[in-house]
């Protein structure tokens, strides 16, 4: 269905990539947000802020698929660029209407449920 001019979609139609009409990457970046966790992937680079980690970590997935070597200190400009892109994307979203169970009440609810 046609999209009203006042609306936008942040997704990409993947069908042309699946049926071979288009090649290459359908997205220039991929973004994630789940509770306190967030990430952006651009090419071989991934900036991740995981729960319990003070600052975002930068990984080159081509050289480090297991995300073992944080390159944020060695690549401060790229770290800042990816963080800015994630912040700009996040600013277009509504506030989450739920919190993952593990993050509710400081994790106490999830810990209590594990005991039962």
C-alpha cells in the first residue's frame, strides 16, 4: 500500500535482494536497541554498549568476529561517528514501553523468578 507523505519507514524491502534483482548490502548501517543494550553496525565495524559495560566498545568484525578486542581507544573518531549515528537514529524512535525482565527493579525480579 502507498505510504502517506507524512510517514516514513526505516526499513528496506528485502525481496529484490532475496530474488536476485539487487545485489550488495540492503543497508548502510544496522541499528539495535534492547533495554540498556545498543549497537550499530556499519560495514565491518560494530559499536556496542552492553549492559554492565561503562563505555561503548568498537570491534572490527572482519578481523575479530568474536568481538574480543575493543578498538574504541585506537579509533576514537570512528567511535564518535558511530555513536553520533546511533544517537541520531535513536532520537527518531519512541521511548520503549517495556523494560526487559532482567533489567526490571535492578534485576531483582529476574533473580527472584530464577529461584522459583
